[in-house]
């Protein structure tokens, strides 16, 4: 079943472009030291690949009468657990327990110098976190890269996945199979080292929001840019390069027909995200990241799935229009 959330005229006016960030972005540590999260941050200490690591996470109790269900929120590559701030509040107010982790290599979690980044490994780390908290089943919500990870989690741990919600997940197409040239990790790293507030904002403005911008988006750009501007720049850039290599080389789209849990796709139609587009030919670049079509195709591939389209929103509908998005998310969880 497909539903469309149509825009109001006032929304278009509110999305007018705004001036660049007024001041220099702050400097943050390699584990995002200095950036405040909306809820207390805990750390899950564990060993993986012969090293001690720590996964940061928020564990937010229901603010209303508990409904006995837990929602796991998985962030994207250019996001952190804190980006789910509005959704954590809405879910907690609806009686859910909410777990929002930062994956290894991201945000407030460890930045290992050497790590084999695979979606299976990140899913395993996340499953171990839930087990340590006594959570045997959860609703799994994943955005962007977190959508790829959520799909892998549901495939790897179907009995632990109560329901799957994919929010503009990347990996709805296999970029390499489409013809995007491969690049090595050193090339990914060289690109990451060039990351700045301006480069992040320019990319997100163009690809995520259809050229539109709101002042409140600057906060999330500064969150990322602060790590690249700080003393941990090299460590952050290296792990991000390893993550990019993982994303490009580990498609999950071919396994969508094997997903057996109830699934909802929440897709902003103005999204044009495609990994590696910068190396693609103009003709290929033009047809990549067609989320209106990719969302429909994913819904056809995943059994027992439901597609909700946000006609006027882009890659991050939960950031662009949290009220409408939260209403759609809570409806999906009913």
C-alpha cells in the first residue's frame, strides 16, 4: 500500500535559502567531545577484531505508559545518533523505549585505526549492544547508511527484528553494477581529508534537499565539520573512508526479497543520493539516485512492505519535517 504526504504552500516558502553559517564551526574531539547530545550518553565496552572498542548510545525510557516495545534507531554516514533527537522524543512520548547508538567509527564511538568495516560486523556489534541491555526484539529503524545496516540486521537477526522501517536508505541500487568506477580506500581517504563545513553543506544542499536549506540544518553540518576541524581529523577521515568502501562494495538490494519482517519504507522524493556519482559519466550521474523510482522498486522487492512517499522532502525527511515524519513513523509502528 502506498500513501503520499503532500506539501502545503507554506512549507515551500519556509524552505527558502539562507545565508552561510555565520561563524566558524566549532572544533570537536575525535569522539565528538564538546558536542552535547539530547540525552545522557552511555558506552558499551566490548572486544572486536582483537581490540577493545566502545560504542556510544542513548537509552531513553518511555515518557508515557510503557508499551513494552523498543525502537532501535540507526544513523546514516553523514549523521549521528543525536540527529534522531525529534524522533526520540516522539517515540518516548508514545511509550517506546528508544536505543540510539553511534556505530563504531562514527561520532561519539571509538575510531579504530584498523577495522574491517562490514555491514555484518556493524549489525553484530549492534546486536551485542541490545543483548547486553536485555533486549531480545526491537523495531529497527534505519536512515541512509543506517537503512543499509537495518536491512542487513533484519536479514542477519530476523528473530530479533520485530519490524523494519527504512528511511531514504542508500543501497537501493548497486552503483558499481550500474557503472560507477571503483576506487581504493586511499582515494576515499584523500577525499575525506578535504571535508569542511562548506563542503558538507554544499553537498547536502544539492543532493539532500533539492537545493533548499533551513537554518536549523547548520547545526548538524557543524556537528560533522567540527570533528574534521578538530585534532582527530585524520582518525575520523580514515574511518569514514573505510565506511565509504563498505557502503560501495556491499550492496544489500539483491537480498531484499529475503527480508521476512513487516517493512515500511519512508521515502522523501526529492532525494538524489548516489555514492560515487562524482566519478560517474554525466549520463550515468543523471539517472542515479532516482528515489521516486527506487522506493517503488524496493517496495516491490520486499514482501509485506508498505511505501510512504513525502513528495516535497529529500534525503532526511525526519530532519526536514519532523512533525509530519513522526506522525508517519508512529502510524507505521501501529
